[in-house]
């Protein structure tokens, strides 16, 4: 009986070692929660900026539109920077606690696999902005982000693919409700991230 138990423990240790070598498993649930909160704050700031634009009667419409566009771009850039910074901090803390290198081979594969679809999406969104097709920007960001998560899920926790599917579904639905783009953006990048983060914390970090 003792021999069997020891064998099971050995197999479990081997499985964990193989998993650590092939997947980046130090993503923290707190990273998702922080990213979601940043997105919700950004959505609120964007909503306020659009409210100010519609409430202020400005005869120079083109200039006003350009100001709004620039404000929204800066808000989105700030949200992205804050979310990435928070994700790095919480992931670094978990990596140190678990004794896993934060910049190993699996982390590089995860970063590359995720960034390629997102970089393509960034170029696509930039072109949409140049063509003044602003109503599709939020949907495109959700869709390409979802593709990035799905592409990178094979190098990290498998559950992240469900977040990718949810982002894709939210982005696709929002294509038919472009007048509520800011709400769908808040749901995708905000609420879904928070739900995912809480679920991952509960499953992998709660007992630690």
C-alpha cells in the first residue's frame, strides 16, 4: 500500500514538472481582477468623455470629433498600460512564491502566441480609426483579443481559452449593437476579466 502511494506521488511530481516546463502556469487570478477593474474605470472615463462631447455644442464639429478621438485613444492606452503593469506585478509575486522563472521558454512562447493576433488586431483597428469607422473599434478589439487568448492558451492555464471564447462571443454580438459599444467593451475587458480572475484565484491560489 505504501509502495503504491509513493508511486502515485512520484507520478504526480513528474506530471507537475512536465507541466511547468511546457506551460507558463504562474498567471495570477489577481492579474485578471486588476485588469478588469482598470477596464471598468477606463470605460467610465470614456463614457464621460463621450457625454461631454454630445452635451457641448461646438460649431467646429471636425475639431471636436478629433479631440474626442484623441481622448479615447489616450484612455485606452492608459488602461492597457495599467493592466499590463498590474498583471506583471501579480504574476511576478506568484512566480517568486511558486519558485517558477517568470521569463522562461514557456513564457516567451505565451507572449509571442498572444501578441501576434493582437498586433494584427492593432493594425486593423488603426485602419478603422483612419477610415473613421469608430463604431467597429470596440468589437474589433474584443475579437482580436479573444483570438490572442485562444492562440496562447496552449502555453498557459487551459482555462484561459474559456475567457478567449467569451471575449470572441462578446465582440461578435457587439457588431450588431454598435451604439452600445462602450458597454460591451466594459463587459468584455472589465466584467469577464474579473470573473475569470476570481475563478482562477479560487481554484489555484486560495489555499496558498
